[in-house]
């Protein structure tokens, strides 16, 4: 299995699974069988603090402006869908390369239709 990314128009959809109240903000390395991008954030799951921490962490790690990220679903759940606005296919490929680097894996994801 692999994390399934979807490109819909100019939006890259990334499934994430969040663990709030962690020791530090981090993206966990990819493990065989993962279908979610796994994140730990120090923020508690109260008043949207963990959601804000998720977007901030992804923005920093992917070197993408936070204004390009948006939480599509899972506002009160651990499993969420994050949308990343991309302007073209090259930018999408660059984000995939950055994700692979962060996950320490070249085969961490596939594209869902």
C-alpha cells in the first residue's frame, strides 16, 4: 500500500492522520502499508489548535506558503484531507519530491484516479 495522493485541477489532495499532544511537531517516516501521511503535533485537539499546527507543520516541511494549504475534511477527526494549491504539474511534482524526502521514501505514494 501507499499514500494515495489525488490531483484535482490545481489542488493536490493529501490524506493525513494526526496525533495531537505529541512531544514534538513531526512528520513520521513512511512505513510499508501506510495509507495516510502520519503527523504528530504538540497542540491539543481543542479550538482548532491541532488543525492549525498541522497546516503550519506541512507548510514548513514542504516549503509551501501556508496560504496554499487548506483543511478540506476531518476538522474534528484524526483522519483529515489537506488540500495544497499548485499552479502546474511541475509544482505538483516538486511537492511530491519534497514529501518523499520528508518521508524518507521514494515509493511512499501513488496517485488515485
